[in-house]
């Protein structure tokens, strides 16, 4: 079978790419890494840190102090070892996705494993940021690890990794509630047979306490490392206050570039609350399948995150692979796919026309981010629709299934 | 000229307000301390004009108007918060401009340097800015400001040394930053310059590059000492300390409205003496022109005699007589040709009034009228001794019909040749490249300073130093690196300050390259005519104090390593020209459209998701109608 060669081929291709000079061309690319995930800024922060200059003083470094400590001690900073490390992280993330799939299916291995792994590894939205050494790769890995441990019922590890994911990137806090619900129930698909949440919610209190304890411990560790609380406004605060208006494929940057000064704080509040407002409704509606709720919320993040890079929608799209039961019911899969096919070449093209060639202006790139936003939104709507529609099942051709 | 005129009106308004304030201030000043010496004897005024032919046919004309208030001292900063009667001495000046004196005393400024300059100073062809090519402050009395203080930074440059007695605001003192703000506003009003834009986004304290050119008076010691770890201040005994504030607005357009208040500060204005030659039509038509205000304190004893507060008003222009002569293409010059004016009468209050002319070498020339004295290659006219009227000094090259521009580049008059450029075509990132050539036969050790506004961020980890086109990095030649990252937004904004010491082997070229990111600004943060780009201030190369310890192995492997070459430093600051950085601009007409389009997309997705989450599912029988599931 051809499928058994896909995985080794993916491995070979990914390893080969990281030894080419491709990363040199991608490191400045603003679709692949944002100010919060750029490897360039991380290296600058490490340089400043090593020269006894507070890296959080000047808006240069917006990475978590965890990255700073790891890369100044254990992990390499030069290009080639970094490329290898990032590729290894991608493999670990792909493996976690496979483990989540196995836990959902309650099997120890399946024929679909290599397909799922290669859908993660060969997803260009994920492979390119990884080649550009964007730390979004680590963010995605920590999210998938958290979901994996939660699916396998390893409470403390899951909560610890979730706390780490939140520490690395504060918007990941959206999946904290689904992870806890997942720990209380099981990852098995209940989409076809919805049920009331089977466990008393009071049992989540110790989980929440444990999560908070890990988070506080990590916060204190970071503060000790840096020596002050200054990292909080620079890292977490950046996702809320949007101090750096560097273009990215998301919806925030141009909105707040063009925002009237006296409305800025109001709309910052609206945009931040808008992200959080999805958590409860999605978790209530998908209380029978918290893993699916986490998937939907990752789709929300991949559309509306403050500093969006292509790795965020990439994670959401690759996760479609572990929910084959919804595939027949996707609402407009062709439209979504075409929108993505449309947005993917437009983004780098218009970015280049605006910033390098000077033949286009900012509106060109803004328009292509709108197309990507539409594509991500359509994917999200597909997922929500299909997740709910699965419960109806197949109907006779003379019936049409609609919402009232 | 419309913006010029508009600024002029604004400045006139400011001046009007200011003169109102100053009238009330002088009216309310108490009896004060009596003056032991008669005013005339206490203050002296010397003026000089130095004309220097340059190898490229141009002529540098440097005016210096020096007023000294002997025995005076800058105000004690500790007295700032106190009531007026005990706060400060009353101010009575005969020659020193009162409006400047009031500003200096109101903010207790110990040393002040203001430069309003335009054009690119060509160090290689013209040597050091200021009156003389030699960098050393000449013992001659006319050398009021050394070339070091003269500077040639393009735009409006202001720096001041201010003392803090260590008391802080709690004890009645006014903080240095508050006084800096006040000083900027007051000088902006006085000189009609946009010094208000020299705010905290451009202000820094590179004390090594801009040391005091005079002496900083010791401060009274009634306050508790303050521990001071930063290198940007100089202790002044008794717990007080001095701090520098420096800011440069590279985009300042120097114009007539700056010269008019400048001339007003002269005792004889433009009516008599050398000030007569300050013709705005000609000065601002020069290839390079600069106005400078330099105030410093000279300590009693030593070379300064009795000491006192010294004010030097300096004006310099680099004129091109070849261009002014039209089709004659002659580099002969005269007052009439350069300034379109003559010295009509002598300034009666001047102690000395002299014109120095550097005479050309190896060429036949005639200089009229006959100089009072010729010393070496310098002719001197004493306008007071001659009691001359309608003086028109002129210099003619006798055997030269047309000036031939030198075909070969003459040897550089500057110890260093500096080039600085921005590389890269992207509006998102670029690279700053600096090349420094040592023109001397000895190794040179020099300080390097970049003060860049937060529009650009240097990625310091990409800093590489190479020597003479050799690809191997030689980062060991760059030492003592200090860096202050830029602070873009929020409560604390400030420029990035990069300072380092460079060691350059003899006759070698050092190349520095560092990548940088360009900022994306909010649409309200862009200046008018945003597509033009932003001016970045030039880099500064400044003399370093040489000690053998810090000058170490940097040059061990340099060319002449077998010779024990003694390192030198440069004698004056070298400013590179400004750079223009191209920042990405949003579409300024789009705010409403963007708000509408983005909000539509967000509400579309939000609405659809919540629709799906809340509505019931139904089966529709396509033949009959609704059938609820």
C-alpha cells in the first residue's frame, strides 16, 4: 500500500528541508512568525540577556521567559541545530496527535496513524512556520501534548502541560476548560449520541486548583529568572494591548493601525472579550465531547487570535484528521478549501507587493488577510455544523436537515 | 515659504509671550546683590570672522561672537525651588543677552550647546567644522569654541549639562528632566526652532560623546549623597552630580526665522561690526550653514584668568564662489560676493573685532586691503585698530582664469572617512552598514554612538565587524558595547542608544553591519507626507580617552603588528549625515472602511457560530413542509 510509504516520505522530506537554505529566506516572513513567535527576536533577547541588558525593557522580546531560560542553557541557538530541534518538535506534535486519535478510538494502533501524522507534518501552514523557526511550533506542541495527556487521563501531566502552554502563549487559555472536562470524562467520540455531562462539575475544582498552582509556580519561576515582573506586560500583555503592529495574517493588526486613538482601548477590550466569549457556549453545547470542544476553540483561536501566524489555522486544519466521523457532514467543505487555496498564495504575494516591491499598498495585504479570515471562519463553521449535524445521522433523501 | 511664514508667526507669538514674561520677571526681581565691578569691565565682547579657502574652491566663513561675564557662575540647582528673593541673583547685563540669561538661570543650566545646521559637512574635503582645520583648541583668544564643540550634526541639536544637588523634588529641587523640558520650550520660543519635538522620544544621555567643554562648577553640599551607578553623570562633590541631556531633530529646516532671533542676541545686532555680514539671503544659500549657541563656564585660574560664563554665538557657512561667480567660474571671493554686504562700521562695544584669512599656499594671489598683520599663512585684520569703514576683504587668484576642480581626490583632511547607509529594499526590515576608514598611519581608537528613534530596532545579535573586505568577522575590534533598547510606546518612550569603542588599524577600513527591523506605526503616529520617510539622526564618532589597558589585543593581528604603533584618537566629533528610513504606511483614508470590513467579518462568523449553537435542528420534508425532529 502506498499509504505505508507516506510517513517515511514525510519524514525524509521534512528532514531534508531543514538542511536547505530555505530557513534563511523564511526567517523574516511575517505570515510565518509574529513578534511573539519570531526566532529573530528570541535570538536578540538571548543576546541582550547574555549582555546583562534587560531583554524585556524595550519591546524587543515578547517570548515567555521559559524560552529565554531554555535557549540560554539547554537548547541550541545556531541555525542548523535549531532547525533539527524544530523538526523534532513537529514530529513530537504529530505523534501526540496520533496518540490523541488512538485514545479517542481506544485502540493501540490503527491504519490511519500514518495518515494523521503526515497530515500534520506535511501541512504547509505548519511546516513553513517550523522551517522559519517560529516558536509557534512549541505553542502547538504544548497544546497537543496537553490534549494528549488529557485524553489518556494523566491528570497532573495534562494540567502541567496546559499551564505551560498558557505560559508560552496566553491565548491558549481557551483550551483550559475543555482539558479539564476531558480529564473528567473520556476522549471517545460522543458526537453521534449527545448526552448530558456525566460527571459532577464540582470534581473540576481540584483540577482547577492544581492548574492554578502550576500556573503560579511557572509565573514565579519566570519572574525569578528575569528578576522582575516586567515580562508580564511584554509577553501576555502584548496579546491584549497589541503594542506591536507588525503585519500578520490575523484580523487585529490593520484594525488597530487604522483605529482612532480614542476608541483604541474600547475595541481592544471588545476583541479580547470576543475571544473569551466562545468558551462557555462551545463547552456547554459540546459537553458530550470535550475534545471536540477543544478542537472548535482552537479553530476560534486560529481565526481571531491577536498575533496570528499561519501555524494557528494550521493546527486547527490538521486536527480535522482525527474526527473522521464529521467529515460527511461538513457544511461547505469545497468553499472552505477554495478560500484557503485563494488566501494561501495571496498572502505572500500581496505582502511582497506592499512591503518589498512597493507596487501595492497596505490594503492589498489587508484584503488577503480578510480572505484568510473568511477561510478560517468557514472552516470553523464547517466544524461546528458538522459536530452538531452528526447527531442527526443520515436521513432519507426526501428530508432536508436544517436549523430552525 | 508658506510653512516658513507660518512658523514665523507662531514664533513671533511665542516671542511676544516670552517678552511679556521676561518683563514681569525683571520687574519683580528684588534688589539683589550689588555688583562690585562696573558692568562694562565685567563683561567683554569679542568678535571674529575666519575665512578659509577650501581645496574644492569653496570658502568657509566662520563667525564667532564671544561674550564673557567675568566672575559669574551658573545658578545653583538647589536654589531652584526656593522663593525668588533668596533663590537667585538679579540679572543685569550690558552685553550678555538678557533673554538667554534668564533661560539659563531659570533652568540652572551649567553648559548649553544648541546647533541649527543644514547640509552635509564634507569632512574629507573641508576638515573639521568650526573656524580652523586644526582640532586642538588654539591658545589664540579667537578660538572660542573648539571644533569639537562646534559639531556638524545636521538638523537641530541641543545638549545641556545640568546639575542636580541630590535633593530631589521633595526638598524643593526641580528634576533635571523637568528642567530639560522647560529649557527646550524656552529655547524653541527664543530661536523659533522646533525644539519642542526633541522630546523624550529623542532625548538620551551619551555623556562620553558629549563631555562638557568647559568646567562644571562644584555644587553646594547641603544635600545627602546619592549613589549613582549609571555612567551618564559626572559627580560634582558634596553629593551633587551633573547629567547630560542630548537630543537631535534631524528633519529641522533651518531658515531665516532662526537667524533673526540669533542676530538679536548680538550687542550690535546686524547694524555694525561683523554681524553686519550675516545676510540671510546669502547665508542660507550656502552649501552648508550652521548656527551655534554655546554657553559654558570657565573656571577661575588657569588659562581662563578670572573665569566666568562664556557665551559663543557661532555662525558658519561654506560658500561656493565658483557658483556665485556665474559663468566666470572664478574662486575669487570678497565680502561683497559672499555676503552681498560690507562691514559698514565697527561695533563700539567690542573689545576686539578681527577678520582672519587663511592664505592659499603655492598659488599667486592678492589680498586687499592690506592686512594688519600676517602670521604664517594667516592674515589678520583688526577692524578696531584700523577704524575702517566699509571694509571689503577680498582675495583674488592672480593667474587663474577659471577654477579647475581637482580631478584626483586630494588627501583627506579628516582622520576618519565615514560612510553610513541603509541597505535592503523591504519596508519591514533592513540593515545598517557603516564603513570607517582610518586615514592616519597610526591605529585609531574611537568611540561610536548611534542614537536611533524607536522607528527602527537594531538586531544586535547580527552585528558583524569586518576589516578591509575580509569576510572573517572581526568583532574583537568593537569593544565596550553598551546598548539601551528602544522604548516604542507607553509611559516610557526613548531612542535606542548604542555606544561602542572601535579600534581601527592604520590605513584600514572597518565595516560594521547590523540588521534592523522597521516599525509599523499607527496611522495617527505618521507625520505629514508620510511617504517621504523618516530622518534618522547621524552616527557620532567621538574622541576616546586612551589608556593602555582598554586598548588591548584588538590590533595585535592587524597589518603593522610588528611595529609597536601608538594608538591615537580623533580630535573632534565626527557626525555622519542623516539617513532616510522608509517605513510602511497604512492607507490613511481607510479607518472607517477597515472598521466596517473587519467588524463585518467578525460578526458574520460570530453570528453564524452562535446561530448554529443555539438553534434547533429540524427535518424538512421536501414534499410536504416542516417536520420537527
